[in-house]
């Protein structure tokens, strides 16, 4: 699956009220976090949380612990992107 296709599928799942998961796209958790962070940075989605092992001050580790999309919503920019890319 191409990157653009993955992004469109993630946005469609969130739009339809489904919580996307990284295993459905054969992505590692770190790669998944990068996709979600990108979509959040582009303001296509909101209300996402990425938990890093490094969030704990007792040790430093840049690996992703989990990605919480339970409250994720598509923004107006995300809706517009979907419309532009689908048509």
C-alpha cells in the first residue's frame, strides 16, 4: 500500500467513526506514530495522543509506547483533503 493510500484510509476510518490500528496496515508502532503525527501536524486530525517511553523522566527512550485515537476527529482541513483527493 502506498503512503498516500494509507493516509486516505486512515482519514476515512476516522471520518466513519472507526479507530484505525497499525496492524491493519502492516506498520510498526513507530511508523504508525509517524503517520499519525504527520496527520496531526498537517491539522487533518485532532485529539490524538502519542505516548513515548521517553515520557517517563526516569529513563530516556524514543520508542513509541502507544497511540491513542479513541477521541480522534477529522478536521475541516482533513475533510477538504479527502474531497480533493477522492475527486
